[in-house]
C-alpha cells in the first residue's frame, strides 16, 4: 500500500507537470483548459529537504558544450516548444523568474533601486575582513559591516577603472527588471583604514596552503587595483544572498536532488528567452559558472531559488580587460570561421573585424552598428539558447522593448561612470541594440500581445506598430466554437472581424492573421459568470 507521503508526492508532481507543460490538449479526452487557467504563478514548491552544494568545472562545461551534446538532443528532430509556460504562452512566477517591468510597469525609482538598493555597506564603523581572494579574474575581500551584513568586495583592473564594477551594478538592475533573481550590488569607495582583519581569518598562499591572513595580504590585493588621488579605491560591494549555498545550475537537464526541478533547463522559457537579454547587454559570459542556487525557506517550505550572478564581463568588459572583438559574433571555437580563415590564409575579413569601438577604457568594446540581434552568440554553445524558438525570442524582446530611453539613462547612471562621453556612448548603444532586438524578434511572429475584451471586441497591441517598426496590418479573423474536452472546433458562419460573436458556447476561438499566412495567433475565450475572458494564446509561425 502506498504511504500518504507517496500519494501526496504523486499528486504534487502531476499538478506541477500539468502547469508546466506547453499549451496542448491532453490525450484521452482531458480538457485543454482547467478552471484555474491561466496560472500566473507556479504551484507551491515541495519541501526540498537536503540539497547538496556542488561545483562545476568551467573547462568541462566549455568542452562538453562545444564538442558534446549536453541535452542529448536529436539534431534531426524539431525543437519542442518551451514547457514552463501557462495557457497565455507566458512564463509563470517561480523560483527562476517573476513578472516585473513589462507586466507591472516599474517607476524609475524602482528600476534604479533594483533588487534592494537600500542596504549598501554601512558608512559607520569598521569593515571586518573575513576572507580574501588574491588570485583569479577578480581579486577581492569578503567583509562584514558594522550592522552585521556580509558583502563580497571586487575591484576594477588597473587601466580600466569602472569597466567591471559599473556593469555589475547596472546590468543587475536590468536583469532584475526583466524578472530574474540577482544579487543586491553597490558601488562603494573603500578607505583602507576602514578595514580590519577578523582574528582567525584564513587565506591560501600560492601553493594552496592555508594560513592566517595579515595586513600584507590586503596590501597586495590593493596594489593590483586602481586608486584615486585621495588614496581611495572604487569597489563593487555585492550583498551576500540569504540562504544555503547549493552551487550553480546548468543550462540543460535538471537538478536531481531538487524535487521541484522537473523541466529540462534547455526547455525552460525563462532560460531560452534569457539569450535575448544577454545579446542586448553583451553578456557573452552567460554560462553555468555565473549562476548560483540557494536553498531558501518561505512559508515553512525549503526550496531551491535560482540566481544569475557576476555581470562584470558585460557591456564590452572582459572583467580584466576589454572584451575580445569577436565577442558576440563567434564562439570561442567554431568550425566554419576556422575553415574560412585557414583556406583564405586569413585574408577573409570577418564581420566582427569591421566593428568600430570608441576608446573608452571604462566601457571596453561595445557597439551597436554591427550588432546582430538574431545571430548573437555567447562564448560557447548553450543548450537553452540554442533551443530558442520565435515565441521564446518574442517573449523576451517585448520585455526589452518596455524600457524607455529615459529609463535606460537612469539605470546606466547607477554605474557611476566618471566620463560623460563614455556614459553617453553606452546609453546610445543600449537604445540602438534594444531597437534592433525589437525589429528582429517581432518580425519572427505576428507580434500581438496584451489581449483583452473591450466593449465586446477583442483588443490587443501590435507591438511592432506600437514601437514604430512597421505599419499595423489589416487583420483577418476566423471564429469558431471550441470544444474544450474533445479539442475540436466548429466554424461560426458569418462571424468575422474583432467583434466577439454573440454565442452562449463556453469556449470560442479566434484565429488572427495580419498579412503573412503562416504567421497567426489563436486566441481562446471562455465564458464565465456571464463574461468573456481571454484564457489561451497560441502563436504560430
């Protein structure tokens, strides 16, 4: 006999799977829409129990992603639609992503504040150093301020002040507004006299041997970073995330010890769409090592929450130096470009070599003229990015386009660039790249969204026309009665246009075309309580 816990587990898994599967009728006469559709929030997570911390090899990730098949995909099979969507073809609020700026417009103050914005390291009292990192890409300290809050301090490279710290702050604000979980980051001025080393704090020497930290360790780190005329140092202070560290997540498969992680990551809408946001912000370093999972407790349940971290290698920055000119254009290893260069003896000029980068040490290499929204690439293949379909791209592009010019300017100012020309260039690039993303991804589908019923008519926004990219087309609408159980439809004779037919059928379906026959949107309407409501959206291309 099954135990009560086993039964509860089976029921929860069934409910979660039903919520996360793509919009599709279930076999065996199961209804397409349930009474609680559309779900805006994923079902409450199961208690995760014991989650083990883990680490990934960056080298293995590169090699396996570049030369292997991490997701085990059949190259001849069509890519399935994203699975973590509701009946409105939207991602649901979850431990991965939440509806923010596009869905609930944020004020400039909220955008600037980001995930916190009110808890920088205390300006009063000492900062106690509990650990240091004197090797790797970004040397720094771990500190505890006078209020007991814990922060990681990271610094810019000599020769490129502001290049890593500014993106870490402002890109985090953009990703937060786009719905992702990110750390609460601040730019601070460090006076070395404020630092004190906690008794017993340890550091590893060049041989990996642990010893007690001393003031010389602090000095050696500060010798590697820029210093202003007053002897102070600009630093990035990243407030520690609350919870139990569980290591990074991968962009394929699932986490076996997480009972709530049931959809392969390469099929998650929020990770597929993330590729578009990374293209906009030049985040070619979007790999597993720059993610992190934490076990948190809310409402008596322990579950894994997924974060994006470390944005110092974005917006033209390579963290320690300006990013490679090839960044965003080619993978670190790519067969076709290598063959072309070999057989042309290096005489073929690649597209990336034609890009123009102004000389701004605080920006690195960031531009907009050669930027290819559809063709942008991370450092190496990412299974979730590679699986992106037109509806995934549209989903993120509409969120990117929700940022106005003034909002972009306000968020860029949180980077505290000292060179106004560098700041102006970055703003120009982000605005131009934003528009390229809108044009490219809106063209992949019939770009209709924000469906509603107003005065008996089906209403929506044509996003490409709204943003001035194209003229709004003439629409052709076909109406049908939809049988929710049999998943069949019966055309409504004489019904046309956007006026909702006067029918007592529980479900109606409107198929909307706007010029291109292969691009259309199916809109499902439900009659409940005497009123029609939009219950389902399905895009075709």
